[in-house]
C-alpha cells in the first residue's frame, strides 16, 4: 500500500477527527456532542471537519477501510482456509495502522453506553455490506 505524504496526512487527520469524536461522545455524551466540539478537540477548523465528514455520526463511525485491488483479487482467488485469506487481506491495513484498535475499543464502549449509536452503527454496516 504505497501512499504519498499527503495521503498519509489525510488519513491521519481523518483518524484524529474520529478519535476526537468518539472520545468526546464517551466523555460528554452522544446527545450533547456537536461538530464544533469535535473540530475543537481535533484542533481543526469546522470547515476542515466538513471536508472529511458530513456530520458527527459519520465522524464517529469513520471511513470504511479501503482494500486495494490486488489484495481483493488474492482473497477471491484463494483456495485455502477462509480465515487465512482474510488475515492476509487485512494485514496491510493493520500494519499501516489504518485501523486503530483503541478507537475500535472506544466505539464498542460507546455502543454499550448509547443505544441510539448502536442503530447508527448497524446502519453503517448494512451500507458497507450493500456496496
């Protein structure tokens, strides 16, 4: 997964925004969370926030992981155990730290605390499945 410095910075900014959104939702409550609060916590302008996410819900859920074509083709062509092929496909994303385990844990905690977020998360998963 080759990327330019600019691409890595964009990924980092998106991750910083998501981390700020999830952290604030846990500490302040999902209902009181605003895009202004998220932008301030992430150290960005509100305009920059909206360049990355359309609303607070999208910032909490984050961007879906992008699987490069080569990895997807290798996964499809694999004839070995499914779990091995899945790990092989996901390893580059995990090594590149595109997926943040700490944020994933915080999202799990938020889902336990805020039932309204649970339905949002499942809607997001359904959208991923249908794409």
